[in-house]
């Protein structure tokens, strides 16, 4: 009953499409022509965006939704016909001969890499109000995750170009997937900090769009409860990254520029870059089209399990089975106890940390066929057992690690297991939920994320011969953690094991109450005995030898309660703050050779 002349021919086409898709209810409450005409036109603008941002458009979205909702209603198991078994992958031990070889291979290869950070999620589980990449990685240097990631990529770029021979790209690009929830704050963080030293042209932001919500099993689109001229939308999941890389043309551009690898990573894992060089080395040496990083996983931990699935018809694939599906799948297929720890104290299924390395050539070839759409799922909450009415609207979702599900058996899909202490310490859970995590399982909180960095750095320095005191136990925000000396360094100080080894000489020791921050590429520790706090900042070209006995009152850790709203949110979610009592702090701004020996 609306006057069609109010609308452009494209808008009229969109209206027809919606009617053909059985979506007439979207117009039923529209007032007569002349009333709310602008809002009606805005409605079509939204429909146009929803149609353009989904591979195959809204028609394809609704068709898939109907199929998946019918399967869900029928209780169809997505793993029907598949039986799970424990796969075998490359297992790396930090610092051994094998690891060092893979690290070297990875650093050589890195100049041909491109990084993709998925940062469109708001982190509801963490309950933090800002964007997660702006959170401090640790409170000794106070740098945020994004700065650490960018500096790690730049350090890798520098090391790779130094080692690499012949022609090849000299800049490693970084793409960041944002969403309406994170886009403007991510842009602001980058712009206010001069891109943390990266060239602005090296960084590309790709914004994912939300998808339409669904009200019933017939995939009728939900009207936004706050605006009757709008379709309600919700996030589609990190799987959007594939279609965005494809539709933006970025992947093609990277391949044309001679790049070979794309590395995906998540917003808050402060240890990740310790594992990147060796994992990339595994991809290069083993010629993996797809390489997923994994860590030993405690049964029922909220990370997916890497599983071999073998179908009755003989098909077989190694794939992530999401944490909520692994236990039921095991129980239904000959493991009556489900997902349980074995004699090693861990689940036999390694945990997916969603750090993926793809070879660009085969990846782009596959996306050219699919447009980047990957297997989706739907998770409606039904009102009752008839499964006809939803408690609230639902939507299709997708996960980036599901990409290999549609690959042919000839694809070389592998995985690499790393020890969690140097590869995985995400910040995902709020203090209250973290405190409820079963004893022995990782907290994945801001508290454990920071403590994991000190632990990893302490263990790495021990491996290169530094005497580092044992940790002490303490409790912050209800979580019992090991507190190691607060050891922090910039990525350019120590990117790889060999790199770190070359910077530590003689008899060095660090006491348990100490803090050390090394911010510079060429800082060499020589017979250093540290008992207190030592902060060294050295510009590129300044070579500083640090030795002798450094003793001062140092920095202490003071507890903070997460409910104490007087304290900034990023501090109270970790449950402590640093009290900077006394330190030896030196800054070297000019190139040259220096010696610090108090
Ligand atoms: N993200 C987006 O960019 N867009 C979105 O729409 C959603 C998320 P979560 P999740 O390593 O611990 C994953 O919410 O999905 C980004 C794996 O599925 O932190 O619960 C978001 O910003 C799981 O198998 O994690 O679980 C963040 O950077 C397991 O590996 C990233 O996607 C688990 O991560 C992950 O989002 C893990």
C-alpha cells in the first residue's frame, strides 16, 4: 500500500526480493505514504548493506538459515557419521635443536608473510568496556596488546630482511578485522599512537558487518525491538575474516606482491609471538596449506579440541571441534566418559588457540570458488520441546577455524602443538568467572594473562643460563597464581630463542622480588646480579652492556579488588597494581657503545 515513487528502482527491487523470500511481515506495520518516509528509505539502505555484505546476498543467507534451522529442529548432529580420534601433529619443545631450526626457517620466511588480527569481538566474557587490544599486556611497561603485536611484527620484519637473501617483499602488512563495536576505537588507538611505529600504509582495517537476526524456523527476519524500520542484527563471528580478505582484494594483492603466508591471530594473547617464528617454520618446512597452533588442553577447557574426524564413507579430516561439542561427540562415539584428562593430566585432544597459518596460493584458489563463505551454524534457544518458538531471535554464525572443513582430502592440513607456557595466555574471562574455573585449569583472565608473561620470560631466561628465583604463590581477585620476577622486554630485544641467547652472557641472576624491563634492540646482560628494579631504554644503534650488582628497593605489587570502582577498570580486572618504589632507570637516546655497571 506504499507509494512506490518514494523509492529508487533498486529499493523497489529489494522490496520484491524480500517478498519473494517470505518476508512480508517486515512491511506490515508500515504507516501510509507521507509518514516516516525517511525511516522507510533508511530501512532499504540497511537491507542493501545486509545484501551486499553476505556472499550470495540475503537470499542465500535465508536459504542457508532455513536448512540449518530445520536440521537443528530435527536434532541433526553435525558430526553424524563421523568418529573422532586423536590426530598426530608436530610437537615443539621450546629451545631444543628442532625448535631452533624451525625458528630460523620461520624468521627467513617471515618477510613473505601477512598478518591478520581478528578484533571485531567485544569480549562479553571479559566484561571490559573498552576494546580488548587497548588493554595493557602487562603493567611493568604498560604497553597495550596492539602495540605489542605491531612491535612484534616489525621486529620479525627487521630480522627477516636481515637474514633473507635475494628479492622479496620488505614490509609485512597487517590487516585488522574490526566491527561496528570496535572500529572507531581501533582507528583512534592507531592514529593517536602513530600506528605504534608501523607505516600507516602497512595497516588495513576491514570492518565486518553484523547479520540479520531470525525470528522463527522459516527464517523470518527479526524487526529491531527499538526501531520498527530496522532489521535486528547480531555478530556473525570471526569466520567473516575469509570473505572480507577475499572481497576486499587484499589476498590477491598480497599474492601478487610475492607473499606466501597469511597468519591469523586473536586479540589478547600476549605470548603468541614467542610461538610465531617456529610455527611459521613448521608451515614452510612441512609445506602445510593450513597449520593450526595448538596447546595441551585440560578436559572441558573453553577452547576447541583439534580432532581427527573419520566418516563412515572413508573421508577424514583434522579439524577443530568447538569446546561445547567435543564432550557430546565423544560420548556418542565410544568414549563413555566424554572429554576427560588422561594419565598426562590433559585431554588427549590438543587445544585450538585459533592461531592459523595458511599458504596464500591454495587459500586464494579455494576462496575464488566459495567467495569466502565457510560452514556456518545456528544455535537457537527454543521455548519448549516442540522447537517451534525461540526464546529470543537467533542468527547464523561462523568461525574462522572452520575453513578447512570444505577442503578436498588432497589439502595439506596440519597442526603444531606448543607448550602453553610460551604460546597461549589469553585474556577472556572476567574475575568472577575466572575464580570459578576448576582448580588446575587455566583462568584465562587479565591476572593470569599478565602473570603468564613474567613466567614465560623467567623460564626463557633460565633456559639461556640466567639464575632466576622460584616464584611465590599469591591470590588476586580470587585466583591463585605463581608470581615470578617481573621480567619484560620489547620484541626487538628478544624475538627468538637464539636472539635472546646471544644477549645474555656470564653469570646473571634475578631475585624473586625484582623487576626488569629491556626496551631496546642491543642491550646485553653480562654478569648482572639484579635485586630490585632495572629499566633500560636504548634507541636503535645504542649498544648497552649491563652488568654488576643492581640493588634497590624495587617495585612492589599491591592488591586491588575488582569491585573497587575507584580504580581504573584495566587495573582492577587484574587485581593488582605496581607500586614503583625505587629503580635504576637509564635511557640511551644516541647511537654509540655504552656500559652500565653500577
Ligand atoms: N571476533 C571477531 O573478530 N568477530 C566476531 O564476530 C567474534 C569474535 P572469542 P571464542 O583460542 O581461546 C575461539 O570470543 O570464539 C574475534 C575459538 O572459537 O575470544 O569463544 C575476537 O575479537 C575456540 O576454538 O573466542 O573462541 C577475538 O579476537 C578457541 O580456540 C577472536 O575473534 C578460543 O577462541 C576470538 O573470539 C581460544
